[in-house]
């Protein structure tokens, strides 16, 4: 495979969205570390599975969005390999199946280690990863994409990671999952805000298509507020110490992002905002992780 072909596949994997796979596992394992339940092998496998499921979902989206006409010449987002003919639909679907299968095979270690509940979580994650844009009732085409992302890249990912480490559930893990879900959702919000003009003709009824652009801007703002609400909640509810407020260092970054989505009108520039939203998620996640470990 030549260098150009490798670059095409890297772009198809949409590395700028992989913060949504990395941060939830980071937070779940950091919480496990803080209470003495950290399992390095389980964390590494969970991280690999998270990346593979995210990439497989991105491959599936590339395939189905091209098939349904959501990706066309009017698109201002990042280059989509199937729609532009860089990768054939058959090859992209094969890549989706291979990637998801690898995630399933690796996940069997977690099933062996942590039990049947992880098998159920894994199968549901794979099914809904495909069902986001594929199947008889694609979530992303029916206004359910945001809920899917919040649940699977937030609550399930963080709590599941904690479980494969500690082998029991944790209420604290639920609260820790909220920022992961909220900030993952914001990556989708920017994606939908950028693509609203091409989504509507293709029948892709995102929340932006249904309720308008300003609804997405308010959603982004609320998700940011929700993320910042969790550290003080944990400080009061669970008596964690002051270091749990470390994510508040990112407030200027958050304010700048919120201002940019209200002020920016050139949709092509939302590619840059999407990158910065993902960077903000990683920075917030790293600081929150440190806060969890040392609080």
C-alpha cells in the first residue's frame, strides 16, 4: 500500500473524532486507579476496542452517507473517501466489517475477565455503531444521533471501563461519565451544524435540520455547562478535594469555542472548530483524569 493510499485510510478513520474513544476510557480507568482497582491489561484492551469501534463506526458512516446521498459535491466537511471515489463502497464496507470484527475478538478477553454483561455491552456497541447511519432506522437520520453518542461514548464507555477494571459498578463512575458524553456529543453537534445544508436534502433529520442551527448552538453551550457542573458536584457529593477542579483551567478555551460557533457563519471554518472541540475534550479529559487520581 503506497503512502497516498495510507493517508486516504487515515482520513477515512477520521482521527479528529477519536477523542470520543480515548477520553471515556481514560476517565473510567483513572477512577479505577484512584480506588485501587486499576487493571492495566483490561484498560489497554478496552482502549483498543474503543478505538476500533469508533473507527468502524466512521467507516460505516462514510459508506452509508455516500449511499444515501448525504455526502456530495456540496459538502464542506472533511473529504469522505467513498463519496469521492477514493475507496469503493465494497472495500469500505469490508473495512467496516474487519474493524468491527477485530473489536469483537479483542473484546472477548474482557468478556472472559469481567463476564457476560460486557458481551452484551460490546454487541450493542457494535450494532448501534452500524445503526448510526445504516439499517432500517438509522439513528443519525432520525434525530437520535446525539442521544446515542451521549449514552455510548459517555455513560456506557466510562462505566464499562470502570467495570472491567474493578469488576463492580459505581455510582461515581456514572457522574464521571457525564462530561465524556457531553463533550463527545459536542463533536457531533459541530459536525451537524457544519453539514446542515447538505443533510436536509438527503433526508438526514439531525437535530439541526429539525430545530434549526441555533438549537445546535444552544445544545453545544448546555453540554459545556454540564461538563463543568460535574467537578463541583463531585466535590460536594463525594467529598473529593480541590484538585477535582483542575478542568476549570480550560474555561477560557471553552468560552472561545462557544463564541466561535455563535459568530462563525462560514461553514467551511467549522472543520477547524471541530478539531478544536476535540482538542478541548482531550484537555478537559486529561485534567479531569488527574483530578480523579489525586483527589
